[in-house]
């Protein structure tokens, strides 16, 4: 991990006035010279050799062990949420991966997607070598999941129905098969921002039964493959009624399960670009908490959240300004643990600069330490992005066939990175 100097200068000044570190503040780690005791009701908890943090609780918490990943989920919620510290079994994330972008090209944030704008990230379609990227990420970096975004319009050739265009689907499936051939899990995800050509699903746009029909057809293609994860929708935003959106999500979940995909993970996205920071405060958590499988259970229904590290959470700036722990991941971990739920950070990233190396390493360390409620993270993005893209995670293939990772991947995001 890079030097904490920039972070320490700010945090030390803030904490010196109080004498004790506040909840979710740093309280130890390599080179730390600030407060090492926490305010009442929290305890200094080691998240890695480089970073300790004040976590709500009253008992001493040791450094978490790193067991095999489990999909059993956190324990059912108790009558009280306090103390809210991760269990000793936390410490290793189930998933870490990269978005492989290209089939989402041509999609804008109002849900207008041009089927002809999609660009398959495969050399047979004159794109980047997405298959080679994924093989490298698995074999050399230790990644085990890839998110493969695609526009609704591409899947149906521009029509707001559930009728899959088999020619277009065959191209998309080539990418899915490349993902599976790499030995990874694959998130198949509709990249339409809760809309179709500017109109919100279930709220003036396509009806819920149309959305369900899409997912019924899409899920049926992969119903017998346990490596497939279903990402219902990318980044809903400015949705007027979160409860109506939850009904749209419910329609999709029911369709997926009834299509025969009875056991795979399904990712449930909230409002405000499915921001981890506002997932609880904007009502998404409570609304989506009511979504169930057809049998009434919530097994393998996972909250889908995103969080970038730049100053405006847009993922458009090279510099990072936060590790997102005190404003997003800490409070969300508490809500998840109190409610017996889990979340998956399927979009996060930063520039290939020192500030992002520092803050991303801290974010990853926190999520690892709270792996009972966080399944993992997927960086944005590789695939068909060019080398100069501000958040590029596209590896460079060398003349000898080897690959060189972008600095942020090499330093923080790859599971094999020495953080």
C-alpha cells in the first residue's frame, strides 16, 4: 500500500481535538501516529496490517481470519444490532473481478440504447481481446468473476419485448462462454438504468410484464449453469417511486426463478445509481428487502450496490478523495448485518494514481473484513476501453503474449496484489 501521508495529515488534525477516534475513523496501522483509542461504544479493529478502524462494539476484536468463502449469508438478525462488528469468520471475499465492457456501448443514462452501437469485446468482432483479458485476470491476478453488461435493445434488436434476437444473442453469448471458459462466474446484466428509451420501467415505460418477459427469455438461456449471476438492472436513478421499482424487481426475480434458474444469485439494484452511500437513506434497502423468491424465501437475493472514490461519486475523475468507509460501507454493513442481508459491490474504481491506490486498498480491506455481509467487488472497467480511459483496467498485452496490468489493479484490486 502507498504512503498514508496525505490521509494522515487530515485525520490527525481532526482527531487531535477530540482525543479519541470517532466511530469508523482510523485508529491504527503502519505509520499511524494519531489516536489509538476509540469513543465509547466502539473498539479499534485491525482490518489489515496497514489499517485499523473504530468499529461499533464493546469487546476487543482480533484481526479476522481468512476462511473459505461461503454463500450461506450472515446470521439472522438479532433483536438488537449492537454491537455490530464482523464475526471472526470474516476476512475473505467470495468474489473479485472486472467489468468487461462493450455490449453496453451505445447506451445512455436515459436508457436509450442503440443496438448497432454495441461493440463486442472479442477479436472475432474486431474488438479488444476480452477473452484473453479474462483468462489473464483469472490465471495471473486471481480474479473469479466478470460482469458482462448488455443493453436491452441489443438483446431484442430495439424492441421493448422479451423476444430475444438470436443473431444478436449469439454474439453476446460468445462473451459469456469466454467468461465461463476462463473458469469464472459471469454476471449477465441489463444496462438500461431502469428505462427503455427514456421511460421508466413500470412507471410510464415498459410494463412489469414486459420486463419480466425479457428476464424470462434471458434467464432461460443460462438456467442450468450455476456460474451465472443475474444482474437485473444497471444503476436505476431518479426513479419517482422506489416501492413501484421494487415491484418491477420482484417481477424480474419471479420470472428468473420460474424460467428454471432456481438457485443462482440475483442482484437487486436500488435508486440513485444504486449508490451504497444512499442505499438505506433513500428507501431502496427497505423496499427491496420485501422482494422474495416464489417460495417466499430471500435465498441468494443479493443487494447490488456501486461506489466510486472520486469527489462526486461519478467515476469520471482520476483522483480519489475517499475510501467510502465512514460514509457508505460502514453504515451499510451495519444495516445488512442487522437485517440478515448481503450486498455485492459490482461497480467501483478509480484512476491509476497514488490517491486511488491508497483509498482503494482501504476500501478493499474493509470489505474483506466484513465479508459476512459483502460478497465482493467488480472493478470498472476493461473490455473495449482504450488505454487513455480515466478508469481503465484494460491490461496491455506484450509481444511475448504476457499481460501487464494497470497500476490500480496491480497494487490494490487484483486478489493476488500485495496490498
